[in-house]
C-alpha cells in the first residue's frame, strides 16, 4: 500500500473510532501528497459533518465532485447534508438524480432512492414520494441499514403492511437502534397496540440516552438564550402565558409522560394550569388567580438537536413549537399529535 492510500485508510479507521481530529489530520496529509484527490476531500467533508460544520462539509464534497463528477460517494454525502440540516431540498433532489444515473449496484441505487425520497417528502411532494417507493426493493438487503430505511419510507407513505416486517426485522438486529424502535412504536400505535407501542417508545428513549452526544451538541447556555428569545418573540396575546422562570430543561421526555402518551420525540411539553378551577364540593367555578400554579415549560434538548443543528434557526424553531403548544393547551385551536412529522 502506498503512503497516500495508507493515510486515507487510517483516516476512515479513525472516523470509526470517533477520533475526528486524527481523521482530519490523515485527510490533510493525503492532500499534501495529492492536492487533487477527490477521496481526500470526501473524507474531509465527512469529518466536518460529524463535527457539525455542515457548510464546510458541503464545500469539501463539492470540491470532490468538481475533481471527479462521477464520484458517487461524494454526491450521496453531499445530498444527505443538503437534506438535513441545510434544508436545500431541491438541490438535494437534483444530486440524487445524478447519483441514480451513476449507480451501478442495487445497494447504490437504494441509497440514492432513499435520499431522494427524503428530499421529496421534505418538499411535501407526497404523490412523487409514493411513486418512488414503488421502485424500492422489499429485501432481503445486503446492507442491514436498508432494511429499516426502506421500512421507514413505506411507513411514511402509509403502507403499513409492507413496512411492518421490515421495521420488525430492523428492531431484532444487533446492535439495537433507537430510530428503528421509535418507528416500531409508531407502527404499533397505528395497529392499535398501545401497550406494545409504549414499550417500543421506552426502548427507543433508553437507546437515545445511551448514545454519545453529538460533537455539535448545543451548549446549555445557547439553548437557554434561544428559549428566552423564543418566548419574547411569541405573539403578544399569548406571550404572558409562559415564562422562562418556570422553564425546565432535560435531554428527553421522562418515562412517566411517555407512558401517558407523550411523543418521546416531542420538542417541548407544557404542564398547563387550567384557565379556571372548579370546586367539586360546591360546584363553583372561579377564575384562576394569584394562587394558581404557573404553567411549566419542559424543553427537550436532544429532540431539538434532531430537527435543527443551526444556532441561528433555533429560536425560531422554538417559537413555532411554543406557539403550537400554547394555542393547543389554552385556546384549543389544534390537537397535538402523538408525534410530530418534523421529528
């Protein structure tokens, strides 16, 4: 093995070990030997994405593609970053089409189709996403990840019959995966099996907490600051219904509320005092006054990090979530579903 290949191989090995700085150093050493190596730029992009530097990751992937416009791995990696967290879904869809033209193996085609599905669904192009699902194989798959991802796609378009065996198979695989257990919970909910759904949701929560925090996880002070800004940005007529003073932060919803039916991937939860209290003994109704318990707000950091990795958009995301919950809890304007499609 030549020195250039040795640096690349060592870089990917260090990625698997979680040593992202070491992997970046290996990629840069490879670039010193070959300044026009698309493989080295692809590795740099992957490392940057793992560290939460998504714009930088995309730049590296684009450089790799500029050097070799048939480099399928870099195209797929770029499309994935464009879908989430960057949210440039039209460009991601275009790149997926490029990838489909280049794909030679069944595994490569499935990778490209699954990413295109996410791009279409993110643009609410449901008929197109459903048509694309017809092109997905139903297994068995050489790549175990495809078993779950195809099952998830089928669930999202409402084909529970086809989704069920794939999601069930994914939850039986090793190592266990929080995402597959979450979708098993959704599936069991749809099947009218609430007890099994709850057990699956609790297992998903357990696996989430066992996973290491992402390198780009939000510092707590940034989340607190964004929460204050989000509350200040609420419409005037509902702004006084919540306060930062009665806001509490946790990684994920607790077991006790999940058992009660709260989505384990809820961004936040209001423990809302009713606007009026009824004295049962006398049947009297009185306005909630100075002695009423204030509304408590629970913010779930890991779930927020799932939907936004950008500090700039964090307050806006929280404002939207808070407004939905407040209007549902106090004004009855909408029902809060068990899970959010944004999750």
